[in-house]
């Protein structure tokens, strides 16, 4: 018997594109459809309260809580959006909220990105310890230092002014953390080449880092704008004059005065949500891109 006869048969090797289990593609496609259906149901569940709010704002007051629920207004009462402006100071509320949101967002983007560049690219003694101490302030709840902060604002004569909200929210550690994580994804070679060419640190920040960090800046701007727009506790503590009320304070006072006008209450709620929804839809692509790339090492 020769050595050739004693050799074992070679195992069969499947071709790269061959599928050994014919039922696997069908099964995976079925699970994918189930996953899509679950996502659609979850999205519908999240959007249902907002849809009901919009529909209720177009109903008469007696039709808001009818049983069974009518998902389409009949008749459509567009006058609710006119009555809310006539029976409340909606213009002042929206203007104060928009002013605060824009100013706080601009300052947060500028100061957060500038400080983050220092922590990410500038070498100085104690940089890591200072950054950890600064970021550690995020873990401290605002309620723990709310009273000392109010006393400080009162002594600085900023209480009952819009500047108190600007001073409280325009400088935050979250923006610094977010931008630093993004700056660290940008190759260091770009900064080194700019320094060799004689560009200053501020020039590197303005001409190189800022243009490359537009997705992260958009994410920070969107998060800051939404947080400032929806803030209730800060304006409740510091803004006592009626002409300084934001949309959240204004709606609260409106509800206390017209607690049975459910259609008008829903109309005011729609007006308070609409600007945030529009801004999010406009910046959604940059927001997703910024969140997806922040924290990834390049």
C-alpha cells in the first residue's frame, strides 16, 4: 500500500460567496423587517403625544377631551392661534426666550470651543488635573449650590435681569468636554505644520480647528439652545418681573389664569415646541455627524 493510498481526503472548502444555509437570508430578512416594524411603532408612540397636542390646539375647548378621542379636528379652529396672542403676552415671552437662547448659545459655543482648544492642544503644567476638576463640576447638582449662587447674583445686582440667566448658562463644562473630545480626533500634524509656518495658537484655533469642527459646534449649539429654551427653574428663580418672563414661565401663568381653556393651553404648548422642532430639523444632519464623530480617535 503506497503513501498515496494512506493519505486522508482533503476537506471541502466552500466558495467565498457560497451560502451553506439556504434559509439564512430569508430568516435574516425577516428579523430585519421585525426590527423596522418595532422602530416604527416606537417612533409612533413617541410622536403620538405631540400629534395629539397639535390636534387639540385646533379643536374647540369642549372637544379636546371627548370620548372616544377624535384624531382629526372637526371643525378646525384656527382662531385659537389668534386668541392666544390676544389673551396673553406671547410676543414678550417668545422674544425673551429667543434672546436668551441665542445669546447663551453663542457664548457657550465661543467659550467652550476656545477653552477646549487650550485643554486639547496647549501644553501647560497641571493641565490634566485642571481639566478633571473642571469636568467634575458636571457631577455636582445645581440644587446644591443654587442658594449661594442666588446670593451672589443678588449682590452683583443681576437678579431680576436677563443677564443673570446669561451668566449662569453661558459658561458650562459640558461644552468644553464635548469640544475637547472632538479636537482630539483632529491630527496633531495639522497644528504642527501651522506652527512651523508661523501661525499663532489663536490663528490655529480660528483658521484650522473651527472650520474642521463644524459638526461638533452644531451639536453643542443645538443642545445649548434646546436646554436654554426649555429651562424653567432658572427663570423662575431670577426673573420676577412680568416683562422678563420666558415662554415656560408665561405658559405657567397662563395655565393658572385659564386652567379650563384646554385648547388655548395646547396652542401655547405648540408655539413653545415649534421653534425647537424647526431648529432641530434644520441642524439634524450636523448634530448626528457631530455626535457620531465625537470621541473617535483619528
